[in-house]
C-alpha cells in the first residue's frame, strides 16, 4: 500500500519543497563528508601519524563502500522507491560519523569512513530516481544540474567554513555534529517526501537481475562508461583530497590560503552544476544532441587540468575555478542514460554507471597517494611538485583516451538515434 498524504500531481513549488529539498539535504551531506579530509588532513597526519598512502586509502574507503553498494542500491530503488531507501541509508552515515569522531587509528577511521560511504551511497542516485518519478522528462538535465549544485554547496562547506569550525572545536567535534544533522535529514526524508507507485516494484529478483543485465549489455552504456569513470575519478580524487596538498606544496599557499582556494574551487563547481544544466537544457531545446554537449564540456574540463598539470599558473586560483566550473560535464551522462532506458530501469542504469565511476574514484584517490609516495617527501614534510605532475598527468592521459573512445564509438550514428537526443 502506498501513502497518499500528498496530491497525485503536486505543483512544481510543492515538489521543490517536499521532494527536491529533502533529498538535497542528503546530497549536501554526501559532498560534505566526501570532501572533509582535504581540510582536516594536517590534523589526521599529525594526530594519527598517516603518510600519503595512508591518507589516500583512508579517504578512498568512502568510495569503496559507496561503489560496492551501487548495484544493490539500484535494485532497491527500483523496487522500494527513493524515500524509504534513502532515509534508512543515512542512518549508516550517522553511525559512521560517530565512529569517525571516536576513532584513534587508521583501521578505526577507515571502517568509520566506510560506514559513511555506505550511508550516503544513495545521495545522488536516490535523488535522480525521485526526479525521474516526479519531474517532467524534458527538464531532467536542468533539475539534475540545480540539484547537484546543492552538493557543490556541501563541498563549499567543507572548505573555509570547515577550517573556521576547527577553531571552535576539533575534527572529532565536527563529526559528532554531522552525525546529529544526518539523523535529522533522514527523518525529514522519511516524513516529508510523498510516495509514488514504482513501475516494476512487483518484479521478482530474477526479473530485476534481468533488467540489470540489459543495462550492462547496452552499447550506449559502454560508450559513455570510460569517459564518466575517468573524468569523475579525476574530479572526485583531486577536489576531494589532493587539491589541498597541491595548493600547499606546488602553489606555496599556507593552510588558510589553501582553504580559501578550495572555497573558490567548490563555489565554482556549485555554479558549474547549474550552468551545465542550463546549457544542456538550452541545447536540447534547440536540437543539439546532449551527447555533443558532453563531448565539448569534458574536453574543456581536460584542458583546465592540463593547465594545472604543466603548472602554467601555479599560484593562481583561476585554473582551479575553471576545473570546478567544468567538472560536471560527464554527469550529463546520467540524464542521457535515463532518457535512453525505460523508467523502470532508471535506478539500475544510474547505479550501474555509478558503480564503475566510484570504483574508479576509489582506485584513483588511493593510487594517486601511493604513487606520490614513490618520490621522497620534501624536507618541510610536503610532497614533491614532480610527483603531483606525474600523477595528475597520468589521470589526465586516461581521460583523453576515454574521450577518444567516446567520440569514435559515437561516430557514424544516425542523428535521430535515441541516445543522441538525451531525453
């Protein structure tokens, strides 16, 4: 039996209030949890005694748990709906935040961060499912972009505001506070969001797995997957952790200066989410395929990384602003896939791709730290600029290869093909 507390067809204003905003609170927390270690890394290194590899492993356990739950998440979303699934998952994040605040070793902190990653694993995918259930199909790219901007605000909160909070309490106090807020958001989603009948909710497990197989057998899925995995891995690994150390070791900034630069990066990313959605919305209305918009935006994103890799302006924040503005291009793949597959498969399509993307983020964040450790650290305790250049350059090279595959795999397709419409 489904709830009927709200009208079958609420107004857009009501949808924004009772669907968009509660899920946005969960996604805000997802990005905040994801990005905290870029600022608290010095405290973790000093108090727990971590090296670059340890820090990369600790931070990336979030992505490991996050990615490992994506396929079950897709099945759960398509069967039980986003309201019930997301409200339960966030309680795991609250538990993880509490354990992180109490942790005193690498293992304890890694386990706690794993619980956080599991708890926020539905932050974006549950929200995308809710958007596909409640909002008009032709507005998905714009709504998704505006929604992801809320995540950008979470990244903003994890920069200078977080650094300022550390003057009032320590990182343990911050995580205890986050645990309380996470419980409140879970309750809001459970009590405020209306229920809607789910297509395919009565499918057997075998039928659900057959739908998942259909997703992974699709040619469009494998055309976009490498580009999505490599660009999102670069964005999540760099913005979520390695941008902060780079700004200190290569850009020569102190802790406060690096926090300010990260604030600019996160603010630019927030604006970029909305702008990217607006560009996609405008282009598709004019008949420009969404697949072409993705190609242009990801190319520009890679160009911004090249400026950072080759240290063309190491003391300037402008390359990082460009990085943030352009980071969301590959995320347009999600509305592209949701328009390509039937609505009943939308959860499995999104989480299938997200599984690959976040395993890539886990590997990227951990391996970047392990690779940086191959160079002797500086006498001041930082890492060598040539280490960053090699590691950042390596992940950029992978993105370029995936971009070539994306372009070549789509060459020669009819312009009216479903995958090129994006809706």
